[in-house]
C-alpha cells in the first residue's frame, strides 16, 4: 500500500489538566492544581499520529533539531508511534513547544516557547522518493517555514499533477501551491486570507480561484463546513450529531479533518465526498475527547497516584451502570476488547494506554465458545471467569464483561463508549464494530502493539 505523507511544522504539545477552585493572593488569577500532564506531538506531528490511526503506512516530513525538546518529541514517536517514518529536514533555532494550562475542561492560558524555523537547506534524497510514492499528501502548515522551502514547494507542485494534495494553511505560512486537490482553512483563517468577502460560500469560492485549487473547504466547527469547487458549487456540509463527553476540546480537529480528507482522496473519493467524510471524522474526534486520545500521561513530581487499587466491576449490567455514571459526570468512557488469553506485557501496555485516553476503561472479553471459534480447538487456555478476574485486578481497568458473539458489536450497541481501542495493524474499516461505534458518536483508536508478544505465540512456544 502506498504511504500517506504528512508534511509540515512539528512541535511538542503539553497539556496541564487540573482544577481551579481559588484565586491567587498575588493577583486576580486562578490557581490551577494539576491532576494530569499530557504530552503529544503537535502540528504536523499530531497530523501524522492521527493518520497512523487510520492508515497502515505514514511518512512525516518535518523540520527537526537535536535539542532537549526535540529529543522528547523524537522519543514520543519512537516509543508510541514506531510505525510513523519520520524524515527530518534542518531546523534553525529551538524546537517549538506549546503548553496549555486547563482547568475544568477549559483553557486558562497557553505558553509558546521556541523560535524554530525550517532552514532552506538541501533536502535528504528520501524526501523526493516519499513524495513520488505517496497515495496522498497532507500539508499541515503551522507557519514555521517548512512550506516555504523552495525545493519542497517545487516537488509538491510536481506531485500535485498526479497525487492528491490537501493543504491546511496558516495565516503566517506560505501560500498553497497551485493544483492542490483541496485547501482546508478554518473560518478565521479564510477571513484573514480574504478579509473583504463576508459570505462564507463566496469566501470559499474566491479562495479556490485565488489559490487555483481543485476545491476549498472552509471548516466551521460544530456547524460543519462550506465547500466550493471548480464547478462553482457552494455547498454547506452539515456536521453530524454526536454523543460525545460533556467537555469539548477542539484541539487537533483541523488536523483530523485534513488527514481524513487526504485519506479519502487517496482512496479515490472526489473532493466533495472527501470533505463530507472529513466533517464526520472531525466531529467524532472532538466528541471522543479530541487530542487527549493521542496524548501520553506524564508523572507529576510529588503528586498523587490517580489510579485505584479497587477491583473493577464485572458483568454486563454492572459495566452498563458504570458507563451511565461516567456519562452523567461528563466523563469519557473508553472500551477495548479481545480474547485476552494468557495476559502478557503487550496486553498490559495496551490497557494502560487505553485507560489514559479517558476517565474509565471497560474491557469486553470473548466467551470461551467464541474464543474456540476464533482461535481453534485447545483455546482458550484460561477460562473466561479467570480471564475476567485477572483483568479486573489491574488498576487501569474499571470494568470487565464477557460477550458470547464473534464480534463485540452487540455489546457495543449497549455500552456506547466514546472511544473504542484496538491494538495491532487494523484499519478502522476492517473492524466490524467500527460502524456501531461511529453511529453512537464514538471514535475508533488504534494503538501499536508490543512486538514479539502474542498469546498464540506464547502458547505455541509452550507446546514445543
């Protein structure tokens, strides 16, 4: 399969999540007491992470420098997203980091640090090959110079003649190249680029003509998007209703939109079809908690352990009651599922990463009979009751239930999680339960597995 190429400026995003119940005595500002600190790749790095959740092969072309923040960013890719192939071009200055302080689900302040800007130096040879072999190219411009690189722009213009290019522009970034299949500014960016046009439909059409693009789609947040193409169509794409958590963080929604559009174009969709699917994908992304779903939790020095030693609830009815409590509090319900025969390191890492995505984790496990149908005679090695008991003892698991069907789709119809996690090399369309999760406003998240760990391999090794 041809890779999906993400090109643009990367940075390190850090979110400090906490509560603010008092004002500082020094000034009338809130005092935020942190509960969790999240970190993740930002900018084009976040776009690449989101792409890796839906596409098996992703290449990220970005500017990088070997400074402390840059090493942290590189470490996140190596540890959590090894499937993303990163091609670095030189960066002048320091790696950019953006720190958001949040309380009660709302941003209090953002701190930007770093002066990095892509250097206009010769490109590594692998950049050319990656662009030529791409299924589609998604440009995530964050105004830090990658899209101004002279040689890169020439390569992109050549690629756009036969490969769909989606360009997410930035007010401080470079002008989109001619021939983009789709350009995706948000409403504020669109008004910046064409301040004298007030009608959104006319604005999309004017920008399409100015940029000589196949189509322009102005994203409007919860109101969907306004689409215009060469046929002078101006169409309002309505965002679907979603049933996500009470809090809403739109961070990363634009990246999710452009990645979804590029993926659809690479699979043969036309621009309007791609934009429509992208609106739906971005809506589900925000409803499922936004960028927190691809963030890693950092320890708080001297802080309390937020995990619990209490045993998880077991049984479908108890799990459904837990889900109702989480939703009532405005929390994010995460679920995952599988056989979980012979629990191993790969399972534990997946479960911990899944738990970090929300406020409660429910594990759905196959019954003994369904395991036999899936894995064959001699399986499971561990009966369902024992598998459930071991999983419930893990501090990262809040609930365990057994389902008897081959697929967890029926259980998910009742559970309706905000996030459904699977590990391995699936794509969302390969999972039979994807339709159920999306229909209830949820998001499917694919997390990498630990190489070398498999229940089937462990059982086979024991048999030898």
